[in-house]
C-alpha cells in the first residue's frame, strides 16, 4: 500500500509542494492576507501559525504551516504539512476504513487498494458528513459554488495509476527539493522512519505520527518537536473510528424514513384541519 513519509526536520519551508499541488490539480489561487485579523492579539495570531493561507480549503489541498517553537533554548521555525492523512491500512476490511468513507451515505469517498482515499465528485451530494467524521478536519466545502461539493487531497491518485507514463509519486513529493516528502510502500517507510528515530534520538521526537493514530494512516510524519506544537490533533485513539461511525450510519436510513413519515403525518393532519375549517366556513356562509 502506497504511503508518504513527511520529515519536518528536512523541510526548508519553500512551499514548493503547495505550488505543485495546485498546478497538478488545476486549483485556483486564493486571495489571502498574512496580517492578523481585526481584534486579534499578536499572541493569538502566532498561536494559529504564520502560514498563508490560514487553512486548507476547496482550493488548497495541502498547506505548509509555520510554527515558531522553542528548541535548544531559542525560538526556531518548525514546519508542518496539512493534507489528507489517507486513513486506513486495509481497503478490504470495512472496520478499518476511514471515518469519512464510512460516513458518506452515497459512497462518494473510497479507500483504494493502492492507499489513497479518493472522492467521486459525480456522487457527492454536499451533505458534509465526511467533514464531521474526519478526526483531522481535512475535507473542505465549496462554499462559493451554486452546487457545492467536497474537495480534498487524493495523494495524486491519478499520478500513482500512471506509472507507465513515469508518474510514480504525488506532485508534492516530486517537487520537494530536500526529500522531506518521500513516497513508497507503507511498511518500508515505517521501517525507514523507525531507523531515523533510532539513529538520531536527539534530532527527532520519538513518535511516528500516523503509525497508529485512528488505526494507522498512509501519511506518516516525523518531527523534532511534539506534534501538538505543530497543532496536529493528538488526542486520537489508536483504533479505527470506522466501527463507531459505521454503527451510527446504519441507523441513518431509518432516521430519514422516520423523519419523512413524521413530516408526511404533520402535513396530512394540517391539511385535514384546513379542509375541515373551510367546510365549516362554507356551511356557515350558506346559513
């Protein structure tokens, strides 16, 4: 299963990955502001990071974050990379699927055998259940469209399926000048990540983010600082969220049917009342 290893200690913050992502996926530029919002203190601004744009969106599928943290007695920049984590390590086991895939009522999202979690735009109904289910807050909504859909990183699935044409890795990985982003088989990347932790214990925070979070993801991160300092969600379980999400979604059809029947009942009762009042009014008018 294909995966990505992102090593923030090698990142220079060039944002070449952001540019490559937009170019390959044909994403529009966004009008952004690097200045603090009105009434926002300098501390609040710094705590949210210095990146631009401020967050992922339907037009920005990967984002380098700039985090000023204390290292070795002085403040230094440590970079993070926001993108879909491509949860799940077994495309054939529903209990190990990503929460977004299980929560989608129309199967617009799919966990592929190759590793990436992709979406089928022609199926999406814009319900945003995947946004609520994702523990990493990744899927974004096209708020500015008349018929909005969900958008997110696909790990350049179209590139990974064109190996004969020479596309063997996502655009962001291909563009990285320092090999801070590398692509390969998940087990091989995990072996490499563990090797780096052992060989350089003082360089790395001793944790591979994505190895066990929510059952394991296909995007793995290494960092020199605890991941909460990069504003990554860290209060996550090690088991997949699919079991709980699947249980909730199983009841959705019954809820929809019950609500529909309830609305029909209310409508019918209201209509009978109106018709009854009209008949009474007509009867009193004849008298």
